[in-house]
C-alpha cells in the first residue's frame, strides 16, 4: 500500500511564508514526477508546481518567483517553500506522485493540507 502524507499547512499573514512537506511510503520501487496542486473553495484543482526525478521544475505562472519545489529522493519526500504569500493562495494543497510500486505504475494523491492566508 502506497501513501502520501502532507504536513506543514496552517494560517499565515499576507507576505508570510510556509513550507509544505509530503512523504511517500509503502511498497515503492521508484518515483517519477512529484508535484503540488491546490484547490480553493468553489474552484477546480490546479497545478502549482512539479519536479522530475532529475530535479527539473515547472511552476504555475501565479506562483513563479514566490514558491520553490524541491525533493529528497532518498527520503521519498517533496517540499514546497512558499514565500510572499497572498490571500489568493488560500486553498487545500495536495501532493501528487507518479509511483512505480508492487502493483505497477500509477498516480497517487495525499489527503491535502489547508493553507490559509489572512490578516
């Protein structure tokens, strides 16, 4: 059984910072792309940032220059450093990973962590 577990969400003032973490565990042979997505109330889930196993990154235009995605392949973890946070960044943030495990290759989602940016 493969699991993704996020942590690090919370309430922060505009202009503040948060760092999200996501840990993958279970019967994992390898992890390809990992990423962060978010879903605000009444809106569809959207891509925030992705990172390949080799470290190549991709960001949504709305977070470029403010967010940084990184990963630790040995620990099977992905991170999202969020700086200069804005109220419009408020959402549930989900970790996603393309994993090859005992049952084959498939995408997995974490349970989500709430980020609220408000004064």
